[in-house]
């Protein structure tokens, strides 16, 4: 896809991630865009804010978009490479593309998604990397909890 | 695991599934049990009830359990074989075991989970099968929407 468009969409997810950081939450954000480029939903990790472990950024954006008849042609934009939970979401619902802010600090199922026909675009964005590096260094307990690591 | 215990736990998930049917929802229920056998959370698919496509039975039960430091030794009990979304949840959070009410009408990632070390117990329960058979026959549109099939 067009890299400029991908970066513009990433800015939406980054706004969510920064908002989550400001709330003392896990600083990961996401946005779901329609096949026509319209923003369908956006969200951030809400483990801390709502005490809800099921609200990863991607699932929050998916939820925010409400019921959809089809996800064909949609794009999930996320500041961090999707974990297995969120990768499973993408695969099950047939989301066509994933734009990843960064995959340096964590990598879940992005190769698995690519092997199953999902277009994966990794932007390697410095702000996304910095957000996660700082968070993981400051709150390793919270980060491990969020990805189910004992 | 002990089959009698598995069937007792399935009864909790089945109660959720029946409740969902009564609400006009997707009749799938789930429950998360701790390593010590205590019920941590229970839930049902809430797509219709809450207009929330992210609320599959398993993710609803996971959410209901709240924040947990570890899922080691826990069991996710579900009336229907988990889709990729819910299978991803199980893998990411290290849930140790999945009890499946039935896998005749639908099968998602249960073999993938087993290949990754999750204990999978399939009970082939007639009431679970009947709930789904009737639902899929009566509401194919809703069922296809729930699993992201165009």
C-alpha cells in the first residue's frame, strides 16, 4: 500500500497509544479502516483503565467499529505487532491488511498472518518503538501481564 | 482430565449458551476455571445483546475473570470449538486446557492449540450440537457474521 497513507493511518493509532500512556495504561493504540479508507473504529489497550484484560488495542478498535457484515478490504492499524490474540482476530474475521507501527520490541503472529494471505506492512516507526521501550523498562510487570507471561 | 469434572464445568458454559439463546443471541457460552478448580469467569456471546462483535463467549468469560497475573493451569470451557480469535486468546495468555462442548458444527484452532501444548478435551455433547444446529439453520446470516464469513 501507499506508505504515506499508511503513516497517516498510523498517526490515528499513535494518538490512541499516547492517550493510553497519559492514563497510565499500556501504550498501544489501533484503528480499523474500511476498504474505502473511512475510519471505522479506534481504540487503545484498556487493561489498566477498565480493568479489562480482553481490551487490547486491536480488539478495542474492532469493538468500537461495531457490527460489520464483512471485513473484506479493511485494514487494522496498530502501533505494535499484533499478539496471537489479536492476530487470531484478524484471521477469523478476514481483515485484509495489517499496518504495524513497530515489531522490534514484540512480535506475535504477523508472519502467520502473512502466510495466510493477510498483507502486512511494517513501518518501523521510531515513536512507536520509543513508547514501548520506555514502557517495558518502567513497567515490566504490567507488560508481562498484558501478554500473559508469568 | 476427569470426564465427570469436565462435564460439570461444561454445564456452566451451557447455562450461558442457553441464556444467550433466550436473549436472541448467538447461543455459545464459556467459563474460565482456575488451576484450583474455582470458577474465575463466565460469559456468553454478546454480539446481538450489546452490539459488540468482540464479545465471543470465550473472550466474555476471560473479561469477566478480570486481571490475572497468570493463566497457568487454567481451563477455558466452551460449548463450541474456539474460533481463531478465541484460540489466539488461549495461546497468547497461556491458558493450559480447553474443554470443547462440540466440534461438529464448527472447528477453529483447536488442533493448532494442541500442537502448541494446550490440552484439548472434546466432549461431543448432544445439547451443544443441537443448540448450534438449530441456530445455524434458523439464523445463517447472524452465524456467518459472527465468524466473519461473507
